[in-house]
């Protein structure tokens, strides 16, 4: 279980990394990039950044390539606004949980259309 300090640092990094990505990565080229979560190691030397990418499959590939190419620049921008003893090394990962969640919801909606759930009849207890 992460400590309260690690959770606060992760939230701060999430906000600042999102702002740096917004400034550095062009939306027209890479689609819409948002930071879903940041998982910081216990010693604060590394952080995994989980991203949600909206756009065409080509834009998603370009976004990941741009982020990995500009990783050091984004770390420098983050280090200017988040003062830590050591700046965590960032690793960008595509977070598929949002896509999977939408897929599960659409499957449930299709199942409800095919066979709507009928309300269960309540049985009245026999009174003797």
C-alpha cells in the first residue's frame, strides 16, 4: 500500500505531466492525450504514466512515439514545477482500461436489447 506521501506526489505528477503534455504534444498530430494515472515507485526514482489516447490508430502510434521522444523534455518541465530530491524517470504506457470499460458497457447494452430483463414476480407467502 503506497504511503500518503507517495499518493500526493503521484497526484501532483499526474497534474504537471498532463500540463506538460498539453503544451508539448500537438493535438492535430497526436490526437487527444490525457493522463489517467501515475504509479510512482517507493523511492521516487521512476514513474509509470498511464495515458488515454483519443484519435485514429495512426495518431495513437504517433502520440506514443512523440511522448517517448520528448520524455526528457517533459521530465525537465515537470522538475521545474515539482521540487523533489530526484526527478522520477518517466515511462509512458497506453491505458486500455477506458477502452475495455466502454466495450463491456456496449456488450451489456446489446444484451439488454436482445433479451430485456423481466421483473421477477414476487411470490406472496401462504397465510395459514
